[in-house]
C-alpha cells in the first residue's frame, strides 16, 4: 500500500521540471507577442534636386503644310508617306505641259515686242534729227517719242510675264520647303490640285530638335526668375519603361495668362532617337537647382500628428521613440528633413500605426530610400 506514494514522490521532480519548462516557454511566447513587427529604413545624405513638376505637350520646332501655288493634275508622287525628305526635294509633280506652253508663248511675245521696241527707238532717233533740222513738226516728234516709250513699257511687261510663266513652270514641281519627316499624303496620281488652297497636300515636321511646352503656376514664377540665369535642366518622361530625357529651357513667355494664372515655358530637346512625337503628352520636371548633401528619409517613415511631423527611431535596445522633424519638401519617395534626424539613424517605414513610445519591435526587413 506504500508503494504508490513512493512512485509519486520519485516522479515529482520530473513533473516540476516539465512545469517550469512549459512556464518558461509561455513567458518567452508572451515576450515575443508583445513585440511589434516593423520595416526599417535609414536616414541618408545626398544631393537632392529642387524641381517644379508639370504636364507638357510635345510640339515641332518647325512645321510646313505643303500646298500648291498653281493648279494642275498630279502626274507623279515622288515620295512615300513617312519618308524623311530634304529641303528642295521634289514631292509631287503636276502636269507641266500647260505651264511650258504658257512659258513659250510669253517668250515669243517678249521677242516680238523687243523687235517692235527697237524699231520704235530707231524711228524716234531719226525723228529727233529731222526735228532739229526743222523738217519735222513738234507734234510728230512728240508722237514718235511716245511710241518708243510705249513699246519699251510693253517689253518690260512681257519680261514680267516671262518670269511669271517660268515660276509657274517651276511650281508644277512641288518641293519640300524644309527638311523633316513627311506625314499623311492627301493626293494621288490623277487628282486635280487647286491653286493656293488652305488644305495641305502633305505636312512635314522637323523631328529634331523638338520642343515641349508646359505651364507653371503664378506662385512659382519668382523661383523661376531667381534661378533662370543658371540655365536650368528640364527632364521629361515620355514612357515609364525607359530613362527620362534631358533638355534645356528655351522659351519663357513675357506675360502670365490671366485666364489660367500660369506662365508658358518651353524646353528644347535633341530627340535624336525620335522618342518625342509632336502632340504627345509627357510629365515634365524643371530642375531649378540641386541642394548638396541634404538629409533625406524615406517618405513613408514620416507621420503627421497634432504637434506636426514625426518619425519613429529605433533605439539600441530595440525600442522606438517618436522624433519630431521638420520636413522642408518631398522629392519622389523621400522627404528632405532640416531638423530632427542624423544620417545613419534607423527609422520605421512600416508598422507605425501599432507603435507607441517605448514599444519593443522586431525587424521584418531593412531598407533605405531610393535615389
């Protein structure tokens, strides 16, 4: 009857050891459960540009709407839509036979009237001699002189007609006025082209260099005036998958648009690869200056409370403390901080909503602000 209690007594140390072990594990689990999972970032120093952002549209530096100065039937189209054409290159040929015939007629009339004018001058010279000898009356001399002047005027008129006919013959070959890329062709062989119409036969644009126009609000005009002399850079982003393109400020309008309260600006870009296309909308950043060695923190680390902006900084003992900061401005995914932080300090970038002063944390991952 005494054997059972003895067995219990012998097992009692083992039971106590198991109980202590379980209690210790529970305490460790409770300790881990009180820690808040967070993501950390680092305070950094870097050169940070100060830029004005806007939406812009691409426009060609030079555009030519090609028309015809004479009317006629199209006999040849000497290019294809979208071709790169050069100044003076023949684009469209009209039937030149009517213009050549007109030119020949003008030349014939000029030759005839030159002969008549020469005869009139000879007659006037003989009449002058006879008039000086009192053989010819004053009235007859005046008439001969008038005839010579009239025929000379006719020759000048004929010369002008020859020049006009020559121009019309040249205009039968419609040429490119500028070098650039051709657009949609509006006529084909056999079509009749009217003279001097406002409808273009084809449009040519100069693809490079090219300009981007955009507007800044009136409140930013003093900043532009302050840094304009430094020849600020302009960056545009025509597509998200490739690097931004750099250009220079080329034009600043001389007055603010009263209806919009904005000022028109234009940047010029080399555009050698043709990424900028007239009519395209792009995001624009006008970089006025670059602040050297600015203190920056990931933007998601900054929270706003009743006392202003603050961040949670991790202490050496894995606790966090709120730190008030002064944010000068934000640039993309970082905030420029003027007071409150030092480079290298770890700050919480995710999990702030579950934190309080002195809270224990464990780090899920560590990262930094992007450049």
